[in-house]
């Protein structure tokens, strides 16, 4: 009997976990849950005899992969997969997948929740500003970016996007203006919604030079990864421009310093919140379970990332 480990330091919602278990029960698989664990070694040990693993933000590192003698597939329930050691997985012929699109609306809605909160001066009673008529730039037009564009138009915003990996006509069909360079995007938008992955090319790419091209009273919204931000550059911009603000659901490494120095110019959620909705939990969890079964039973590698 095939065995699946669902390792979630931040557990799925109960309804999502129940759905995952039901899918594996129907397929004749054993499904075990490791939830709210406090030591990564617990994850390593739990992986020993499993054929498949589902994770959320958990670290499927080399230790996990090498200890899992029967492991064939890891599915990250979400879009980003930088928490999986792809090299270690590939070396052991372990397939790694994500579940693109399942959390996209939840992340996009969170971006706008933070934008409204910040635009209204964190609801402190003073007069803020409206989103209507402002221009938002979407940096990376994937599943989340498309949802950001849809919601932005509902707010009456002007919408631009930059993504060299998406054909211009795909973006234009959504009524979004295509911008030909990152510099042009940042210099022409009141808001930037950031959705790039963290990799060797993007880490610290959102730096002082780029941020200095933004209008004086502008906002950077990051629901992607903290590693793409050059924090020293961000600190310098916040110091020079009192009208600039930064909001994110991933607190930076220098979070205490930024809060102390710049106060209401910044806002950070207590933890990564993009996928923290019941709907996203259910969608991503079910997708992960179904992808594991499709791979193990039929060899389907549709969402393979390594």
C-alpha cells in the first residue's frame, strides 16, 4: 500500500485535511499527517517510509529527501517551490510538483486588503487616499498577476504589467497595458504588486536604483518572497521618501528596525498569509492529492518543476 505524508507546520484547514484524506482513502493509499511540528528533525524522521509528500511552506531539504528511501514525489501545495531542494530531489529521481493557480485569488485579495489598509493610513482615523484612478503595475503576470489585474479593474485602477515570459497579446486580452521594461513599469505606477519568484536572478533585484524610479508617494506590495527585496535599498528609500510605503505578508529580516524607524510607512502580516483562506487550503490540498495519484498511477508529470 502506498503511503503519503502530509507535513504541515502550518496545518491545512480541517475541511481541507479531511478532503485530502478522503481522496487517498478512496485510492487505497495510507495518508498520515505531521502537523504543527516544532523540530525539523521530526519531518526528516516521518519521511523515512513514504512514497509521496505534500508540504506547504515546509522545508523539503536534502535531509528529508535522502532519508525518504521510497520517496517518488513531493508536491508543494502552492505556487512557489523554493522550499524544496530541487537538486537533491533530481539526484534521487524524485519528482517535484507545485499546484499553480490554486492559491492565486487568495493572494491577490490579500494584496488589495493590504493596499486599502495602507492607503487609508492603517485605519487610524485620518484622511487617506482611494485606489480608483491610480495606476497599478503588476511585476510578473502569472496566475496571481492575472487575478490582481481583474480585481484592480473592479477598483477602477489603470493596470499595467511587465513579464518577459508572457506574450504581449495574452496580457492585452485582459485589458492590461504591456510595459516593455522593469524601469518603465516602476517609474509609471503608483502601486507595484510584486509576484516574481526567488532565484539567482531575482534575489535582491528590487533594489534602491529600481525603487528610486517610483513616484514619491507610491507603494510596493510584496506577496512574493522576501529574498527578492534588497533590504538596505528599501531602508534607504523609506528614509528619503516619507510618502513611500511598503506592505508585505513576508516580514523582512530587518523587520524590527524598519518598524522602529519608519512606523506606519510599513505593514507586515504576522506570518505568510497569501494562501491562508479556507478556499485556497481546499483547492491546493485537493490538487496536491490528485496530482500524486495521477503521477503514481499514470505517470502524469503535468506540473513537474524539476
